[in-house]
């Protein structure tokens, strides 16, 4: 069998979309599973709409996701090749010139076997002649895509289902040029929860935005793999390496893939929890001498890296003294509770989460909240926060005692 070669062919006319990223992933997985090549072709023939910044966005995000391509091409640099084949079509009578260049439809039945959807049949007489170039130097999508896929020895065209209607036109061009037709796999579209095509309306769709919001590439890879593919059992955690082993086109579903942000958040939380805090610290722009410890504390409960808060660790927020009250504690009791914590902590030498927990718990009564709630609020100034032991370690002894004093004065 010839070498498996797949490609993605994005147009640099907008930010790299999660739908394109998912198609890239499927192409990458299929190629790598079969020890083949994954090719990137930037379809930048539309000069008005193509922009350099979008091209960069494609490259950056493929790199970030770890989807390494083996070759890269720019369609705009291939005009001479397109021209050669346009001339061939004109000379052989398969195309004719009007204002633009038209492909002469032979009006016939076209059947192709789609690796996801099975046999698909078209009657080409239903769509008539169609344009393939504005001029010899300005090829249009259907012509350029056929010529490039042929010249690049693409064995499998794996792309979104929205391209099914282009396929019969492309097959006619293949036949007219005497090229072998590649295998096709049209993958389901990604829809929003309301079953309409996924768009900005549903939330974030661009890879760069996901990245900025604090999603990890491993989480997006795992999440996107399951948008239209499933392993046939209930396994859900997949690294890129594992996906290469397990992926197959016959497990790609025909029905649409529904985008579920909660699922993505769940995956991201899983990957954040399983990544060493030291690694995460490098991805976070925040500065704090105890950043790693803060990440240790926060990473269990966050869905995105941007949810990591260092605010109250750096500076005690203003809070209302009523927050210090646990259940029906009276003012005097709150004060006594805080004073007790103060005295206990004054004697702690090695100020870390474990030592603080041991000593404080030892000094609590049946209702632990009587000691720990006022202390926690004194340290965080917040209704919800991590435990006073964790915060205490980050703050250190001096700042911890200072904050308790402040609370005592407030009551
Ligand atoms: N440039 C086309 C697109 O962005 C490529 C379609 C294809 O894969 O054939 O949708």
C-alpha cells in the first residue's frame, strides 16, 4: 500500500477554530497511526481575505497542541502548477472560458465510498457547470484543492461534513485530469448544545482564546478527540500517544458532535490536577514567592489556570467583621477563639500546612468551626477559601499573626 498522507487545508481568514483543530487532530492521528505523513497546506489564494496574523495563529496553535506536521505548503505559491492543469482542462475540452473558467459538467452519476458515511451518491446534472478559476492565474477552491491533493500525494481527505457537497465536483475534476481519486472521510460537524453550528454565540471557539483562558493543550486534545470519535468502550482519558494507538476512522460517528463546555472543564481540571505545580507555575503569569504552594492548594478545585487566585495571599481584602462569626457565636466568643489561635500559632516554629493542622486540630472542641472558621476568615477575608492551614503556610508566621490581630481588633 502507498504511504498514508493526510492534510489539513485551512484558509487564513480567521482565528484557528476548534472545528479546524479537531479536523487537524483526526488527520494527524490517522496519519501517525499508519506511520504516514500529516501535511499542512495554507489555502491563502484569496488575497483580500487572507491575513498573515491568521496564518501565524494556525502555526502557533498546531505547535501548542503538539500536532507536528511533516510538510507545509502555501497554496498562493503554486499558481504555475494550477495554471498548467487549468490549461490541460481547457485544451481537453473539459473546461471553457467565459468571463471566468467553467468546468463542463458531464452530467453523470457519481458514487464514492466515504469511510465514515458509506456510499454517497450524487447526480451531477443537478448542479450544472461550475466555476474553477477566475482566470488562468486565479484558481478557485475546487480546482486548487484537487491539483494540490494530487500533487502532494494525499491518500486520505479527512474533513468536515460541510464539504460533502464539494466532493462530486472535485471527483469530476480528478476524472477529467486522469488522477487517482483519494479516499474520503467526512467527519461530523461540531454543534452547540442548541444543535446549531458551533459559533461564538456558544462561547469560546478559537484555540488562542482557550489557551489564554487557561486550558491545557492535553485537555483540549483529549476533549476534541471525543468530539465525533469514541473508543468503543467507556475509557475517557487519552494522551496524544494513546490516541495514535487507538484512533480509527470506523469509530468516527455519523451524527453531529455536541460541544459540552462542562466536559472540557472537567478534562482540564483532571489534567491540571495531574500536572506538577512546578510545571503549572511556568504557565501562569502571576508573581508570588510561594506561587507553587498556592497552585498546590488551588489546583484541585479549579477548571482553568486563570481561576488561580493570589489576590488575598498578597493582600488581605477588606471584609465585614460579621463574616468572622461561626453559627451563633457571640462577639466575645469570636474574640476568644481568635486569641486562642493567636497564642497557639505564636509557639509554632516550623510554619507549614501539616504542623499548623496538627496543632490547631488538637486544640479544637467537638465543633471544629468554633476555632477554625474565625481563623480562616481572619486569614483570607473571604467567605469561601482554602483551609487556614494552607493559607497559613503561604502567608508565613509573621503575616498570619498580623492578620489574626487585625481580626481581633475588628470584633
Ligand atoms: N480551505 C478549505 C477550508 O478551509 C479546505 C477544505 C478541504 O479540506 O478540502 O475549508
